[in-house]
């Protein structure tokens, strides 16, 4: 369950959405390499697990491509291992730190 930012009457319908994750990636604390190279989204206990390909940018940010939907993250001060750019990873975030915003195509 994540925070819906659309109109209440729109719940339960199909939408195009923009994901926002308000949690930094901290390697080996909430992000790990994934041996499964398919996009994924699931609940696991008290966390939302997002699986996709990670892309790093020059400004210290990251984008996780989850099946064509790109979710932006900030990186914590801890360094990421060499070779993680472009690799498949799983990121675990608290549900209260994930929001979805509907938009028109």
C-alpha cells in the first residue's frame, strides 16, 4: 500500500501514474543486487520492494527503471559498489515514503 495523491473517487481504476520515493538508497541497508532480471513491485512485511535497473547520474542521484516506469532516488553518502550502474537491484522502502500521482496521457 502506497500513498495515493489523486482524487478519492479515482481509486480502483486503471491510471498512468508517476511514482515518488522519499527515501535515499543506502547500499546493503535498503538496496541490494538482484539475481532476478525482471521488473517487480511487491509488499514484503512492512516494506515495498521495487526491482529494476539502476542508473546513476552525475549529480548524486539514481533512477530505478521498473518495467518502463522510472522512479527517482537520492543516494545516501555511502558509496555504491563499482559496476552497480545499469545493474538489476531491489530497493526496499517504507510504504509511507512512496506516493503515486495520476496523470493524463
